[in-house]
C-alpha cells in the first residue's frame, strides 16, 4: 500500500488532536484512536477494517488490537483510495455501536457525514457538510473547516 499524502497525514493528526482535546475537556471517558482496527458484522470472523480515526467510550485495554464499540469512525478520502474508502463506509454501517461516519476530503476543503437515524437505519446518501462548520453530533464536536485545513495549503 502506498503511503498517504502529507495533506492526509496533516488532516489525520490535526483532527485527532482537536477531537482528543475536546473529549478530554468534556471528561466523557471517550478516546480517539488513530488507525484502529474495527470489525464489521459482515464476515466478522475475518474482516477487520482500519479507518483513519475512531472514537470509543469503552475503556481501551492493553494489548487490544480492535476498537470496542466505536461510536464515530472517520475516513480521509484520497483520489487513490476512493473506492476502498466507500466500501469501508458501507461495512462500518453494520457495526451496531456506530452512530456517525465522517468522510473528510484531502484534495479540497469539505466533508460528508452519515448519521444513524433514531430508528437505527442509515440514510441512502451521505450529507455534505456545507458552510465553514464541521459538526460531529455523536461527540458534540464542532470545528471550523478553515481551522482544520489551515496547514494543508488547500484554498479556503
């Protein structure tokens, strides 16, 4: 697998830092994990996916290799991995604890989000996040796109 672009890495690191600081300030007992293993319900005996970031509110155990009960999963979309990313997103929707899936752009400023509906289903299409606010309702997090993308060199 080819390494991720520098912009991908910048976004992953910055979003992990911002979400981690937010979770710590909220004292919610939740953690953000970089590149966690997650197990979809589809062929779960041999199907581990690795999103860019995951959030869980279950304590992380030493030696644990997969994330227990993730509530938020984040993928950073690059042109070279678009098909794989959207395949992962479909698989993530089968994890009962997941409430929200964010797909963040790496070649332009923007994102799309899928949020589990109250009755437990998922919308057919992701919702584009418009304006300058990236909001993740599953963890009560907000950040301006301009702040998140500030170091990437992408035009605001």
